[in-house]
């Protein structure tokens, strides 16, 4: 077990059950578990294996290196990677039998060159910008790229396997752009199929669309956040409303507990001053570990990120520092150095959640979990079905591989 005074405990049983829940939300589609960004901070390889055990038949990664790391670990399911810049190791991706996205004309040239160099047939997913205004072929670029792709397909260099896109407002299912993008997507699919391509998978839905918009499930859904048990639509419902369980619990051990008088300034710039005689606790984890500095607290004006100590809730008092922050445990506290501080977890038992941290920091839960620092050990529980997920004695402690990216 690592001696680091904090850890992210990741329940792989929750990952498996979240994938099963997502598959039930999209019964006509396959599930691609999106494991980019080191599995949203949970650890690429353990999460990927758990997602496959839960029924995911595809894994999705933004970066080529992440996709290659999945193959190097022996994962044999379908893998798609999509965020490439010139210099992407396309030949290695083809050797590793990874499906590749083409989101720009240069990328098609790179795929064809790599296919010729390796003698492999690339599986290509044409990405269309249906209105996100980010990566992807504009609809007016699609015909020429499609034409070139079908010529390369005729010579055996590639197979046009998929057409896909991504929403701008999936988390607001009623937003007019959602319908508009779905229409542009349907047009793109018609164009590609009309040109003679036999598509294996058409895919459009991220977590929010998987949970709220069955009309866009198509053949494959691509949930990321929901795999980790967080709600992509917190304004519509928490994880429980969708049958999801947050997989990560972030906790630390109290470094110091001490009594201070009322009127005592706390941490840099004394953003917090103790209202009365009280007991302060020092939590040895800070913004270098991913605790957002924007969740600093200056009660009563501005509550900081929530924590639970000894069954009671309190919050960050004063500035979050690089390696530590302070909590006000209250005048009657009996907590001691070494006691466990929970920053966030399942929330099922009234504990603090990543969503609450997101609100305290003015961000989204995606950022809270993906930014948990590389130096925070990931500890995996629930590796086998039936085992008590919270049985720490059976925990397999492992420093995260740190992601491949
Ligand atoms: C990250 C990502 C996803 C997953 O999004 P979530 O909102 O986390 O479900 C799906 N598709 C693409 C293209 C992505 O970049």
C-alpha cells in the first residue's frame, strides 16, 4: 500500500454495473466505453478491463497513444481513436488493429499512406461536424473526402466502417441544436450509404444523449462520464436517477488537528477567519493533486468544497494550496491526525460528491475527476463480481499506470 496520505479509491464493480446500466438504456446499440484521459482520471487499463467485463464491445480513446496502450495490455475488443494531428503513429495504429477517425482531409491521406506502407486495410470512421463547431469534416467537405475514401476502399487500403459526430448541447436535450444536428447527421449517413458504403456503425450519442435521447442511439453509443457513475445532466437528475454509481472516492488522512482561537486567519491571504474558538484540520492534498483552488472557502460568504470527517460534513476553509488545505472541524471536534477525510464518493450515504465540488469550483464533474493528480495513488476495489466492493482488505493497491498519453 502506498504511503501517500491520500488516495482515489476506484470501485471497478461500479464501472461494470454502470456499463450494464448504459447498455440497458440503449438496448439496440453496442456500447463504446470512452476511456480517454486516463479513464477520466480513474486509470486507463483497470477501467477498460472492467468496462469490457461489463459488456462494452468497443473502447474509445482520444489519443493514439491511449489506444496503443489498450492493445499493449492485451485488450482485443474494438478500439477507436479520434484526435489526431500530423505525425500521429498511423502505421502503429493499423498494426494494432485500431479503428481510426478521419476528421480532416489530411487524415485520409495519412491513413491511405499508412495502409499502403503496412499492407493493412484501415477501418475508417468519417467524422462530420454536424454543428458542434469543433473537430470533424464540414458537410461541404464530406463529398470529396468520401469520394477519395471510396477509391482507396476499392484498392483495398481501407474500409469506410463508420460515420459519426458529436453534440454541442447533449446535456440540454430540448435545445434546438440537438434536433438540427441529428438531421444533419442523418443527411450525412444517407450521403455515405447512397455512395455505396456499407457502414458497420453510425454513432452520435455521448453519455447525455445515451441517457436522454433514444432517437440518436443508432448502432453504437459512446458514453464517457456515465461509465464513471457521474451524471452528465445534473440539472435533470443525479447518478441514482439513471441507475449509475460514482466509481471514485477521493480521500486523505488528516495531517494535523489543532485548537485555535476565534478570529484566527486561515491559510494564504487569510481568506477565512475562524468565527469562534475552533479546531482546524490540515488535509495533505492540494491543487497539485487536483483539488481545485477555485473551491477555496471564505465562509460564510462563500462555502468551499465539501468534505466529510468523522461522519460530519464541513468544507474547505480558506485557500486551497498546492499540497494542502484546511478544514474547520468545529469547536467540539474530537478528530485526530490520521483520521480519514472524504472529499467525494458515491454520495449514497449523504457524503460529498464530485458534482458538489464542481459547483463549488464553478466547473463540471468531468474536470473534478480527470484532474485528480498523477501523484495520488489509485486503489482498485471490486475487481470481482460478488466481492464486497468496499472490502479494503482485498483491495489491490496500484499506482495508476498514469495513462499512456
Ligand atoms: C469525450 C467524448 C465522448 C464521451 O463524452 P461524455 O460526455 O463523457 O459521455 C464521446 N464522444 C466524443 C467524440 C468525445 O470526445
